[in-house]
C-alpha cells in the first residue's frame, strides 16, 4: 500500500525523565532566594537598556550647607527659599527632611522645669540656679517661635507637601489631630473580600505635629525598603501606621498636583485617584523605572538653595514645576542603591518615583503573574517531557538555545515595551537544565535511547473509527483542538485509516493539515510524496484518454517553475493560508493593480466526473449569490472563475486577524468588545439573510477583526453550501460540529436562525475561552448539542453584564422558532445588554 501506519502509539516510558524534571523543579523551588537573585540581576540589566526619559517638571534644590552651618531648618533659609520659589511660580514645594519636632505642647521635662522655676520664684532661691532655669525656659520659647515661623511659612505658601515622621514609639498619633488625619487614605473600597487590604507596616508610628498639618497641602511617607541584596526596586505607594494608611511622599505629591484629588483604595491591587486608576502589585507596590543620565546633562535639573536666593531670573526653571528640596551632597546620610549600579541620595529617589507617577511609566508586577509563571514552568516541563527524549543531540542543543532566547526575549519585550516584569529567567534555566539532563540520561542509557523508549518506532493500532462520516467528523473536531502530540497522533491515525480504505484524497488532505502544523512530524513528508507520485501516475494514465486532464494537473499546482504564477488573469504573490479543501492566496489584479485574496477549490478532486459539471454550475451560482452582498461587515467578492478544474473566488483583501486567535483563556478580548463585535456580525447576517444567503459555517475562524481600523468582516459566504454537496463529505469537515445548530446536525433545512445559533456559540467561546458543548467522542458531542443545556456564562465569568445569560439562552435555544427571528433583533438585544459596561 502507498500508506502504511508508522506512527508510534506512545513514546515509551516517561517515568525516568519525569522524575528527573520533578526533582529539578523541586530544587529550584527550594532555592527560590537564588532564583530571585537571578531574576533581579536580569531585571537590572534590562533596566540599564531602557531609554525612558524623566519628567521635566521636577526640579531639585540642594540644601547642602556651607561650612557646617547647620540644617536647612536651623539656618533660617526655609522661609526665604519658599518665598523665592513661589515668586517664580512654583506649582508645589516639597522639603524632603521633616521640620523639627514641635514644641507648642511642652514635654514632661519642659513641664518639670517650668514648675520648678515657678516654685522658686515664689519662695526665692539661689540666683545662679534661677538663671540656668530661666535660660532653659528661653530656649523653649525660641524653639516655639522657630516652629511657629515654619508653620506660618507652610500655611501662607499654600503649596507645600511635607514628609511625615516615623517615631520609634507605638503611640497612636498623639500629636496628629484632625488636620493630620485628613491626609490618610480611605480603605472603604478595599475589595470584595471585605477584609482590609495588606499594606506594609512602617517602623514606628507615623505622625506630624498638627501645627504643620494644618498648613500643608498634603503629607506623605518618604521611606523606601530595599530588596535582600540592598537594591531599591519597589516603591510602596501606601504604608500603614496602626489602623491608619498614609500615602508615600511621591504619591502625596502626585495627588496634590491633581488639586488634591480624592485618593481611595479600589480593590486589593488598585488605587483610584479621582478618575485615574493606578494598578499595583501586592501590597500596593510598583517597581521603580529608573532613568539614565545623558552624557551632557543630569536626569533632573538642580540648583542650590543659595543660588535660589541670589539668582534673579528663575521663572523659566521653576514656573509650574514641582520643587524637591533636599541634600544632594555626597555626604548625605540617606543614600540608596539602584538597579543601574548607582548610589543616589533621597531627593533623586523621590524625584524618580514621582516622575513614574506623573508619567504613569512605572514598572508593574500584577498579583497574578506568580501563578502565570508557575503555569508556564509546568507547561515547559510537560513539553520537555514529551519532546526531549525523542530529540537528537544536535537538535536538543538548537531547541535549548532557541527556547532560552525566546523566553528571555519575551521577558525583555514585555518589560521594555509594556512596563510589566514577567519573570522568565527561572523558566529559562529550568528549560536549559531539563533538556540537558534528559539528554545526559539518554546518553547514559546507551545507544542514544532511554530504557523503555526503544519501541518508539512501533506502529500504532488501527483506528477504531471505520465509518466514513465518523472519520470526517473526528478530523473536524481535532482541527479545533490544540496541536498537541496526542492530537497529531490521532490525525495521523485517521490519515492511515483513509489510506487503508484507499481514500487517498482524504488521506492527503489530513496529512497536509498535519504538515501545516508540524512539517517534521514523523514521515508525513514522505507519505505526501508517495501520494503525489500516485496522483501523477493516475493523471498520466487518464491523459491518454483525456489530454486536458494532464494540463489540469499542471494548472492546479500553480507553481510551475515560471517566474510569475497566475490563476486566471490574477498574479499570485504568496500563500495566505491552507485549509482542508481550499487554499487562499494573495493575488494582484494586473488590470487595476489591486491586491485581492484568492480562494481556490480543486473541484476535480472533490467531485466525480459525473458530478463535476453540476458542481461547477452550483459553485458559480453560490458565488454569484455571495457576490451580490454589499455590506461593510462582509468580505466583498469581486470575481469568480475556473481555470482547468480549479475554481476560484477573487475577493477583498482584508488585513484583519481571525477571531479564533482570541478564544484561549489568556487571549480573550474585553467583554464589551466581544458583545459589540457579535452585534456587528448579527447585523451583517441580517442583511445577508434578507438577500436570501445563508452562511452555514459561522465560527471564530470565519470572523476577522482589524483592531487598527476597528473593522469586522465575515468571510466564506458561498463556500459551505458548495461543500455540503461534495461526495467527500468535506461539508461536514468545514461545517464545524461544535458550532452547528441542532437542526443542522439533524440534516434539517438550514435557515438564518442556524447562522445566529452558530454566532451565539462563537460569542460564548470568545467570552469564556471554551465552547458550551465539549466531548471526547463525536456521538456524545452531537447528543450534547441536541439535548443538553449550556452552562450560563455568568458561572464562568463574573465581570459580564447581568442580562447576558438571558440573551444567550434565547440565541442558543434548541428550537429555531424560539430564537431571535432576525439578526437585527439579536444585535439590539446584545447592545442593550452591554450598555452598562465601561470597557
């Protein structure tokens, strides 16, 4: 026979490599600290490559004093500097060192001293001791006056944001009265769990004397926590002190810049500042995006406090900008290590995190990424387990390098283009070590094979499916599944069964599909060559009685060796896609130089000689019916023709992507998009049904969407009807069972209601990532479609509009008369249903 089954039923025992991978994964989990260090090292490297530019609105004022004259507060420069900055038009002023502790309310020592002084004044006492006490009291008074002056400056300026103090005690905001507490963050919208969100606890009690809070436009905590290696990578946007939650200083400044917009906790991983949503990682943290110095200038503009007081024209520097005041000197006490390999003072770190918030260009790490990374690790483990034992040594090296490069490139792209840290270094290391260890185990097993894998070339048992319709339906279902090793094996088995039954056209079709998803699978290429040779011999024999047939074979292939491939008058540019019955080419109409998509169907292979003429007539009739359709959401058919038994449709070339790309759980489109696109498709079907045209094969693969132009197009009108009459039962293959209506499976008359049912199944899959009816056997699948009720989508997703279940119930009703009677009614119901969705 031409085809002989040589597919392996299984790859032998996987116990040894499976145990090896399990041990490796366990060791990597136990060494999580070392893995985190590797992840951080690669993250730091990528940070150094990204070209982000800091906000130009941030200006630093250096308070490093001359000759040790004291702190910025002691020198009395605070008031004059603030006046000068406000005169120049500063938007906000942020001193990064908190004012000295307020003496408005004396502490216990002060009260004791005052009481002793009063007692001695009444009774008379030693003059020396009285003079000492009087001097101490004068110091208290001077402190009090100094704080009053600072508070007055803060109050009069009206645009100062102050850092709050972390005291070593645990007293609950003794000095912080109503004026200070108004700067805390509301946790009323903490999330659906009802529990307070987790926020990192500050060391000590955060407080600020009320005399300063009353005048400050906002307050925030200016502390940062480094990672275990001493590098500061995260900014805690919120910090807890007792039962109260404060914003970080950078967040407080950003809030003040928005006219003190209301700041609330909006879920466990999100903040809401007025109408702006800030997505965060666990504990309301975001990764800091650092900025590189240019060769000729600093990241942030800076000026000394003395220059602020002595320079006259500073409006261009300060007007409408945010001014951070702090110590930029090399001797500054507060310094931090960054992923860029630098050590920076507190003002530059605060400026960096503030710039991140102002430009919303921080790096995020969503809370769900950890689970996604673990799932990828498990998936890679399964792939390695199934594929690595069969690889030769040189192929294993190539696969290892390619997989490592792909994973690291994905992490780099996601971080640098989208600002998300997707940690894939661990998965990369696991891939390299896993494949290497399995290859080493193969080598140690002798003769390049693992024990238990020597039977890898044994033939699979004959298929249990012998009925022609069952084989066609099985092929149809398998084409909708992921191309796993088991799926390819079952497809190969179907091809071999067709071969045994001498149905070589069907066998070739299945093998071509396997080749399209894996062109190195087993001996598929060799089988295809044998089938091609057999077909040529048959054509040669037929040519003796019909010379035109040989010419047909030459035209059918389209690749004759000439420099310019043509079909009819159209010049073929390239292949766009290949299906079970049709091939789609990108072509060009030389008359008007227009790009077209050309779908070809080899009628001579699908129909017997007796039926071929009738098939041609029907093809032209169906193409003419579809060609009359003129709707913005339907692919336009320009022309139809037949070239040596190859029928073709020349149609509009559309650059969109098929919606089957968005049917997996991790690629789903937003619900409002899905419902709106379904409504557009329903309106297009309403138009087509009004023209007497029924599609018969609505599914995600036949709906194309271009996000750039926001256009949706339905494809393949006129194809399914033709294939229904093919003796090879290709109609069953193309009319996918998972999307068929009950009446379609029962071979009843197909109407527009069937199209709307299939569209409902399509929307269900686009919303949930799965079709409503699934089974591992064809009869069970058909029985479920015809008798079972679908699971409501609200039980799968909780972010859908409340009326979606009722609408889908009507669309997917088993009886056509109970469904929406036309596409327009369905579109209206869908749009009314999703009117409450924001995005």
